[in-house]
């Protein structure tokens, strides 16, 4: 199998009823800097990251450390060979996959997050295929000024994750 990141047990590793805490999933990320920034954000906020491959760049400590800096060793991440491998790891029926997309109607701040949601972000260039969109439980968006195409992936992840953690009380103490 593919190597996984630095896993450690924290107070958020098991929450009410044994459900896993909130996570971020990245579908075939294309820009190492964005992934590094998201890994750094998730290290600071104690959130795990699922990386659904293939990546659009060589996945290496060197390429990611540039953006993640010295936070890289503190993040919990799992690399999945593909979408099916990622889906096979979802063992809780309460876990929802929440897709963030510019094509949704529900704003991220108006959505009711649950403690064990997975926030899914598509690749920078093409998002996620329709077959994967159809497997998501909900679709939400970050509203923008009309005529704008999309926000940077790392910025979007930080905004949505911040709101989700606020609503579910999962910010680190």
C-alpha cells in the first residue's frame, strides 16, 4: 500500500459515539503548494487529510515541505491510490462526504455541519468528475462576487474548514 503520514492519538481522535472527527479530502490535487498549505492548516487545527491520488506532482517530503514548512511532521494524512480506495476506508454510516463546488447553491456558512463530515475538494483544474459528485451526500459553495470563477484551493479549504470547526466545536483548545 501507499505510505501514510504521521498518525498520533489526540483528544479529537474519538468523539461522541465513536465517530471519527471531521476530515478534509483532496481529490487528485495538482499543485504541491496548495497541498502543502492545506497540510499546514490541518496540522495547526488538528484535522486529518485524505489525499486521493494520483497527484499532479511528485508526492515527496521535499515538494510539500516548501509550503508546509516544519508543520509537515505534525499533520495526519492518508494517501489513497484512487477514489475507490478512499471510499473503502469509510466505515461509519454517519460519515457524510460534503463536496465544495462553485456549482452548488447552498453557501458554506448556511450549511449544518456534523462532527464527522468529510469536506471534499476537487483538483484545481477540473474539480471532481460527475460520477464522484453523485456519490457525495451534500454539495456546498463559497459565495463569490458575480463573474469570478473560483477561489484558490487552499483558501477555500481554510474558509470551509473554519466554519465547520466553529459549528461543531472542534477547534483545538
